[in-house]
C-alpha cells in the first residue's frame, strides 16, 4: 500500500489539515489555531506513515546529470567541439538552459547552429556537460540546410534539402522529425531561427 498520497493543487494560504493529524513539512506552515496552510502553490503531498503533509512545487527544477538523455541545440561549432544549449531533460523539466559540449569525433557530426539533437550526458565538468550521440535513439531530430537554412527532409538513408537539392549524411536519431520531440522544444527556439 502506498503510504504517500498526492493531493490536489493548492494555493498559498489554503488549509491542508490540522496539527493533530499531520506535522508541517516543506511548503507548509502551522498556524496558532492549529491549522496547517500551504506557503506556496503546488501539489499537496500527504505522508500517512510519517504523518507529514508537504507541498511540492509545480515545477521540480533539476540540473542535468550523467546518464540523462537531453534535447540540445547547436550554438557554435569549433574545431573539436560542438557547443550546444541543453533545452530539456527528456522526461523532466529545466527552467534554464545549460551548456553542453559534443566532441566532434566520428562520422556525420557536421552539425550546424540551430540543429536540434538528442544526446546522452556522459560527463559533468563543473556545470559543462559532455554529450554523446552514440546509439540509434541519439543524434539529430531536426537539422537545417547549411546553405539556405531550411529544414532537411529525411530520405531513405540521408537528409536532403528540397530547395538546394543537396544531400547530407549526418548522425541522426530514429526520432528524426517526429512531432512528439519537436513539440517539447520551447517556442523561443523557433523564433531564434527566424521562422
Ligand atoms: Zn538548402
């Protein structure tokens, strides 16, 4: 039996019970009257075993960690490193973006600024995350033409710009241009690209 029950969404000041029932946990304050109230908006969490009520913030903020799969956007290309912004952790949320470094080792890593790719975090050097695109799931989910900037279309075994009729061989993910990934990209990312 689950001893923790996740309750409804609560607002600051909302009553969550009385001190005879629960101890106030994180995000909860006991009033002199004995009532327990939420101190910020979030989801009430009732721990029946330990008799504690707390409020979980709406957004659980977390940094990337080694082993996470992340969605990243290419920012700048250097000789050995593709500097990127980590936009989201897959299955979680980020409130700010972090820097990721994808080493330009191996085939098909001629990515261009604005390209979106899935990667695994393999190292954390003081907040700069080393990324890897090894594996079928990882690699580009949306790439753009070097020449005209248009989105590249997936053909049988390569990418193509319909406008320039140019073919590209790049390391892509099996999720290339799948809507579910692109929907998780913040809107401002697209605004940055101009259209
Ligand atoms: Zn083109």
